[in-house]
C-alpha cells in the first residue's frame, strides 16, 4: 500500500525505516512508562501493605482471640475489614509455624503460608515482593508479639502487581493520548519526508542511484578533457583526473575553495567567473589550455559553473612551427620581390649600356647583404638563431621596420633542442614587435641576446606599449597587444611563457626607457639550462 502511495525506491525505504524508528521510540517510551509505574507501585503499595498489617496486628481483639478455638470465625470480620479499607487482595493471620489461621480467602484456612524471604518470625516487620498463589505480589508482614516479645502470630497483607495493560492505563488516558498523537505526527512527518525524498531522487531506487554514481565517476575520470565544477561560493565540487593533472591540483581539492589551492591566478580568475565563455586560451607554466565555461543550474536555480578544458600545448607548438614556416615563406617572398626589383634595375642598366653602373650596383648589394649577415654572425654563433635574425631583418624591412641587433649581443652555439626553443621564443617576440612597430614614428625593433650568467633575450619595440593592467594576463590568456587583430591572437606570447618556464626561466614586459611609447619583452633562463657548446 505504501509503495502505491509514494512509489518505490529510496523514499519507500526511508518511510519504512522511519516507521521502524518510530515504533522503537514509542516502544521505548512505553517501556519507560511501565518501568516507572511498576517502581512507583512497588514503593507506594509496599508502605500501604505494611501500614495495614501494623494496624491489624495492633488491634486488641486479634491479640485476645488468637487462642480461641473459633478464632477464624471471630477474627474473620477484622481481616475482611482490613482488605476493604486498604484495597489489598489478601489479608491473613498466620501462626508462627506458617499455617494460615485466618484469611480473607476462606479456602486458605489451615493451608501452609509461604513467607518467602520475610524475616518477620524474628520479631521484625518486613515488606517486599512475594509470590502468593503464583501471583507476583507486594506484601507487608508484621508480627503479633506477647508482653515478653515472643511472636504469637504474623499478619500478612498482600496485593498483586497490575498487568501490563493495567500499568499502561494506570497513567490515565493522557498517556495513551500522547502516545497516539506522537505516533500520528511521526507517521505524517515520515510520509511528507518520504514524498520530498521521492521528488529529490527522481523516484530512483537505491541500486539505480548507486549505478548512476558509479557511471558518473567512471565517465568523469575516463574522458581526456578536464572537467571542473565550481559552486556559487567558489568551492570545487567536481574534479576529474584530467583536470587535476592539467591544473596541478592535489587529490583533496574537491570541497576546497579555489583560493585555498595552488592554481595559476589567471585560471583561478577564469573558474570564478560566472558568464559563459568559449574557446578561451590560457597558458600556465606547463600547459596551454583551451577552456569553455558554462553556468550550471538545477530546476531553475543556479548552482555554479562547469568548465571543460583541453590540453592545447602540442597544438600551440604546431601552430608555432607553422608560423615559423610561414615566416620563412614570407621571408623568401620578400627576398624574391627584392631580388626581382634588383634584377629589373640591372636589366635596365645593361640595356642602357651602363656596365660600370651595373658593377657598382651589384657591388653595393653584395656589401649590404654581407654587412647584414656579418652584423649577425659576428655576435650570434648559433647558425639557426643567426639565420632567423637575418631572415627577420629582411622581412621587417619589407614592412618598413628596422630590425637591429644590439652591439653587446653575444650568443654561442646551442644544443639543437635548446636552439629550437630559442628560435620559438625569439621568432614570436620579433614577430609581435614588428607588427606593433609598423607605422610608428621610429618603426624600429631592437634585439638583444646574451648568454653570460643566464640566457637573456630582450626585444624592444616602438609600438603603443602594454597597459599595466594587462601585463599579468598578456602571457597567459589568448589576448594580444595589437588592437587591429580581431579577437586577439596571443598564443605566441603564451607559447613564449610556456617554453621559458619549461627551462626554469621567466618572461616579463615593461615600458621602454625612452620618452616615446614602446615595450620591452625580456626572457631569462638559468645558465645551467643554456647548454651552450663553446
């Protein structure tokens, strides 16, 4: 019946459990009530039985008629009067040899009396529990003494203990009323709680809930994408294995506030935000992450946000490689255009017969190309880095930007892996500097590379500079300092930060020393990670 009323599942079990608990509580209350009533009955009626026995034993006619052959008929009215006045079940006068002389129950006359543990035959009054005719009773025994203190007889008055029902009803109708009200309220409350639980658990059975929980855990921890759920208070409520690894969070992060765990500040700020955001690129010290955040709600009420994340580190590296290839292509295109113009000039001079001018023009071009190469190779011994700077110089010149290598730059040959990373760092910084410097007043980019106590890469531009409030996020979030690039494309700077961090280094941005606008991007890596080949 209950299953039809509230359905099956957790709610039914909850209701049945509540009913069992309620029954146990009511049973305990009843047991306590019975125990108290029994104790109260024993204390009060024991004194009453003893008082009635003393009153009967002190009656003069009892003492005077004990030796009368017709004592049972003479004393019977006295015994009956004692029963009537006290409400006792039985009153008797017993001889010292434990034979019933007179009793309110005539069938017991002359029968042996069981005095039990009573020591009344020693001349002292006694009261306590006693079985009388197999009835558990409370009894009072008082001796009848002669002038010499000898026991002439014993007056015994007893009353049987009430039954369980009598004890329950002895408390009056109020006890039953209170128990009934308590039972009714308990059943109603249990029913309402069961209905509420039925709604909250969607009517699912215990096994179904356990299965859903198991499947949820298996799903969360098996997918490659990271999943982080944060409630309205900023506490982590869900964290799968991928997210824990990507963010470097401890195993006990669930249930803790985001400010209590060691996580990148930019990521923390993103997780604590409330609005929806899609395909946002953030860079930590170890990973480039693509994140999507969506508000979460339950039954129309907001409960927090859910953020998914993908590790885009390899994708960013591939993008950097593609950018490098594009840079080479652009450089070749720029050189092709430059060579084409130069060939046209040579062809025109030849047609005019100005052969001396052709010789001078070719010599000038050769010297200029040699000066550019020599300016780089005299300071940069690593061939890959030198080739990059030479190519970037030509590419920058096509955009109207002068790329200069400072006179104090020095870099030895590097290990191939480190050389690749330096190219990634330098290429992204130079590309960014050329883009922002194009069209500026001076249109100059200065590059400084040193490998003394540490590897230092410093790129100075003449662009609009980086606002102070954006300097903490420009290397982490997918943004850019170039206002004319729709949507920003700050993955290059994020990659610079990631590569430098992998070598234990750091990247920073500051204003230039000159009065004009511009920014200085500086990368520093420890000397132990340089791995230069001297």
